[in-house]
C-alpha cells in the first residue's frame, strides 16, 4: 500500500493514494527500482492548500521515496458533489465535499535533511546544558515525553527492524538478535514458544500500563521466550558470585556472561550499558524512579548504582546509536538522551542521590 502525507498549513495528514493498475507501483514494494517515474492519483477530502507531498511505503517505513513540491503537480478538479450528511432523507444539498484529483508525475527526489525535530541532535538538546539533577530530569522529560505512540501490534514489526541481525540492511535481514542470549534467530519465530517475544527492560509490573509507556520502543527488545520468563520482573544488578544463589549463566538459554539470583538479573556484559540507558530513559520519560533499594509498589527500578556503573563502563555502540536514530526518524520521533549524552546520567542521579531519587518528580503519562 502506498501512502501520502500532505504537508500544509494544517497538521500533516496521511491519505491513501490510488495507483494506476498498469503501473509498476502495483508490484511488491521490495521489487521496485531505486528510481522510477509513475502516475499517482490522489483524492483529497479537503480544500487545504498543501505545500508538499511526501510519498512513502507504509509497509516499508525506512524508505521515503520522495518529496514533491506542490508547484510540480498538475492538478484539476475531478468532481463536485452536493451532499447533506445531516438531512439524508430530506435533501442532497447544503454541505459540499470537494473531491480534488491530483495527477502527479513523480520522480525520486531526495528527502529533506530533517523531517522531525529529533533528527537535529544539537537542536534537540539546545536548552539543556545549564541544568543538573532534578531540573535536568524535568527538562529531558519535557523533550522526550511527547512522542508518537505505537500500537502493541506495531511493536512486532518495529523491533524486527530495530534489532535486525544485519544493522546496515535491517529490512533484508531475516533474523533478529535476542537481547539476553545474543543469539541470532529468525524473525519468523516471533511470538512462538520456541522463538522470541517482546521483552520490556523496565518490567510491565513496575508501572507500565496501557499507553505510551507499554509500547515505548526504547524499552522493548526481542528476547528468547524462556530467558524472558527467567528474568521475569527482577531488577538489574550483579549477584555475589560466591553466593550459592548466584547463577552463571542466568539460565540455560542465556548468554554465558549473564547472572542472576532471586532478586537481581545481569544481562550480557556488552549490552549492560544499552540496558542501563534504556531504563534511565524510562525513568525520565514517565516519572519513574531508580533506587538501590527498589520497590515495585513505588514503580522503582534498580539497582541505581549498578546502572550508573554499566552506563559508564559500556559506552553507546554504533548499533545502539543506529537504533536510537531509527526510533527517532521512523517510529516514535523522539530520542533516548542517555545514548546521545551518557554524561546526563551522572548529572541527574549523582545530584539527586546516589541511593534513592526524590519522590517529588513530576509523574508522566503511563
């Protein structure tokens, strides 16, 4: 399905475009050439003067085909109908719907350099530098909290791209990387008992309800079904290796450098920073708390001191940065500040408290 976003004086709107049957656009989007001309018929239920048309594949969110300046479109009024939606039985006049048929000869024009504010990283954090502690946390909340929210079903498709085994060609990749086992498994095993499911790094039982917090892509990664169950809702932390309760690895299917006990769970070492930054993002975005004595009833996660250590010891990788960029550009249109600026973690939590946050932080949408 080809969709069109019309950008004008009103808010952008997404409209279904009809494609002429004889044209190559009827083919599977993945088989289309990089550059091609096509005839596009678009029906608008509006008299709004649109300045641009953004043509993109709905099934292929990473491919933005073109931006068409409105001046390049050849437009004509196709039909004018009289219709009274309020007095159906009485008359068919008084309320008019204008069907404007636009016939465009489209080409592969380059996309604009910036479509969403989060794509300009410098401007995104332009007014943050002077803040620390609780004030910095509040400021970041005001930046990242208002974002596009996905449905729970849409999350499946998104993480198949965001966590694809081939990070440079995620759509062509047939596999994903599981966060806790680090195994490469087929995308086709999504949701199956022998496959993988959606793991919430900040557990659902720690305050995630219906709404943006439940489907936030910064918090969701694919995980082996059994390993996901093994972790459950344990908070993150390292267990005492000499303790008889400390398991290494954390479960049979988990990576060899994972560990857990009755309360804590430690992921593979080379993604510990990734997970710490995701958990910190959730605390900032939704008004949750981080603590060294976490309490599920207070929506507190931890261990704060361990997360700070992981954030410092495992800096953002290229893969983590790409994931953040793609969430910004193609899905939620916001960023994880701790990937772009890992130093924010110390500026916030070392200023608030190394052990427990203030409970006065503004509660966000859940």
